C-alpha cells in the first residue's frame, strides 16, 4: 500500500482526498500558493508546503510538483480534478521519477483528453458517437462543408476543451463563420491548443454519464450513471444519481457500453464516460474524463463505494474489491454545486469574506467544502465553494430533503446559487423528473426569485399590513 501522498490540488477536493488518506493510514501532503495560506486543506493535511506567490503557477508546475513529492518522501501524487489532472506530461513525469500517478496511464490520458482522438477510438470500438468530423478542422471552408452535410444546428468544439468552455452552438453558416475564429482563439488561450472540430447538435439532450472503475488485473466495472442535465452554459449545476429519466433496460445497456468503451482504450483507475441521450432515446458518446469528477459524491452515496479510496488502491496495484454483480444501489442522491456567484446578476462571481457559515446536517445530508466562518475566498480560483449532497429512498423524498438541506445551510457574506436551486427544486418540470440540458434557459423567470416573494414572506407582509390597518 502507498504510504504518503502529495495532493496536487486545493479546495474541497484536496480536503476530500486528505480524508480518504486519513482513513487509510496514509500520510497526506498539501501544497498551497500564498493566496491559499489560510485554506482548509493546508490545515487538514499532515504536512503542507508553499509553492510560491503566484496563485496558479505552482499548482500547474509539472516538474516542481514531482520534485516536491520526491524530496518529501511521497510515493504517489493524487491530482484531483482540474489543474494537472488530465495532463499526460504530468503522469509521465511522475512515472519517470518513480512516483505513482493516481490515475490512468499517460498515453490513455493523452488519447482521451483529445476529443477527436477519443471519438476515433470509440468509433473503432463500435460505440455510437455524436455525428461529426473524423479529425480536426483545417479551415472554416471545411467546417462549412461538414456542417452542410450533417445539418444545422452544429456544435463547434475545442478538441482539448473542458469545464464547459470552448463550445459554441451554431444555427447557421453565418453563425459558424462568425464563431470559427472565436473558438480557436478561446481554445488557444484556455487550453493551449488551437484544434477544433464539429459535432451535430443533439436537440433537447439529456447529459448522462457513467462512473467507471478499472484495475491493473483486467477488471473493469461501472457504478451506474449520473444525470447532469441541469446545466448553465454547458456547466453542470445539479447532478443526480441514478438518472430519473432511464428505465432499467437502458441503465443496464448504458453501463455495459461504458465498460466496453473503457476496455477498448485499456483504461485503468476511475474515469467517467459521458453520453448525450437524444429525443430518439439513443445514446451518443460525447467524451471521457480521465480523473475523478466533481460529482463522484452522488455515486458514492447510492452505491456505498468510496471512489477515492478505490483510486488509491488501484494505483497501489490492488485488485478491485467488487465484482459488477456486487454493486448495488439505494434510492436517489442529488448534488448541488454551491457557487459563489450572484444568480440575479448574470452569475457574477461574488468573492470575499464568509461572515458566518454552518453546514446543513441531519439524515441523508453530506457537505464537501473547504470554507469556514471568517474564510476569505480568494478571487483566483473556481467559484464553487461547497457541494451539498442529499439522499433519500424516492425521487419525491430526495427533492424534499434537498429543499430542507439548502434552507438548513447558513452561508453569509457572499452571494451564492442556493436561492436559485430552491426555485429549481420547486419547479414542476424538475419534479416530474423529465428535463433536458435546456432547462435553465427555458425558465429564466426562476432567476428572478426575489421579485416573487415566498408564501411565508407574503403572509407576514399581509399580516403586518392588516395589523397596521386595524391599529393592533
Ligand atoms: P466534472 O467533469 O468533474 O463535472 P467540470 O467540467 O465542472 O468537472 O470541471 C471541474 C474543474 O476542472 C473546473 O474547475 C474546470 O474549470 C476544470 N477543468 C475541467 N476540464 C478542464 C480542461 N480541459 N482544462 C482546464 N481545466 C479544466
Ligand atoms: P466539457 O469537456 O467542457 O465537459 P463536453 O463535450 O462534455 O465538454 O460538453 C459539455 C456540455 O455541452 C454537455 O454536457 C452538453 O450539455 C453540451 N453539448 C456538448 N456537445 C453537444 C452536442 N453535440 N449536442 C448538444 N449538446 C452538447
Ligand atoms: Mg464533459
């Protein structure tokens, strides 16, 4: 077993990994920038090292981090998500230095991190993919030609994209022409690659993804699916496991498809195969994330499998402890990404000091976060400040539990997406369990929640008015 792990990340995911290490008797090493001096992961780890005054550079310094792991006596690095987690060079540098990279092999990361290469590999394996280009686009003329063939609307996508960025929907040749250069420069800036490709736009799709675990002994299993259709600008806001939109036969079929996809590329460790489900009830492979995902929590909740622990065990060359038929599931789980953003002001980031915080609790509630009362959220990083995960036996009950937990949570001093999520939870379409990735755009009125007083507020206003009128 591994003895000491360097966590090449920050925030809630660093804390999550430190917790797994603590339970497994593994020493944890945290890293932090100057801006993160007061961050929780720094206090929670067994050892912590400052990696410089730049807010981002240290977390992205491939050789600096591998060196630090070696000199502090670590035998492995966990990359978390974001930062270097899908960087093949990082995985390779670890291996060359004799440090275990907790993730798949470098060449698998490289292949699946390139969306065009991943599509090719899936086509070869017989997995249905979204119709689109076979390789990256050479010119805007080629893009126009392909779009004409597959039909508008089309999605123009950055080959190395992630986090919902570098994607544009184009309704017409005009729009494609206008967006072509824009996506290229966006991709160059954000991902260091100018490669782009085209896909047919699936109309009113649901985003359904499958959690995979694979060891170095030839075992590959899935832990069922997650429904991440509640998104804004291609970024996930609320995730659900299992999907309330799948029947049992579809669920079994999709799980099998994801295992086939993982096996086809020699996948090891934890990963996620993302699909779109069209109105025609067909699944289309979209991409594979070769790392732990933000929403792994809801899969842990319904299956009881600790995904971070399994990642560490697999990296230590141990076989998976479960066979496919031993993976059960129980009820429903929902994760809310609590972002420090103001939903009523175009989701503008709202950083600053947290004047008061208390976590929601009670049955079926889990909170993964790195905030605390008095913590000053630095403006350099992701706006997600907490994840609230709720679970219950039925879809109806998990919605009620979600409402209760979000109202239970106290988070003051910054604006958050909590009030918006309460509106979504109260919406009949969400409650019916049939929604697609267009939900947020379809109901802009949910964002104007303050103009629509809650019943109890309304009741107290009316009571006050009556009291004033009658002179009581
Ligand atoms: P998930 O796939 O786990 O749901 P997200 O897409 O929300 O995760 O991304 C999680 C974090 O990782 C975000 O901070 C996002 O910006 C970052 N990220 C994801 N993919 C990339 C990428 N290709 N390049 C840079 N950052 C990325
Ligand atoms: P990222 O790497 O940023 O996660 P993805 O390729 O996974 O990018 O796409 C992110 C989201 O964009 C999807 O969840 C979906 O909502 C939307 N999307 C991507 N491709 C398509 C498509 N071909 N048709 C419709 N929606 C799409
Ligand atoms: Mg994705």
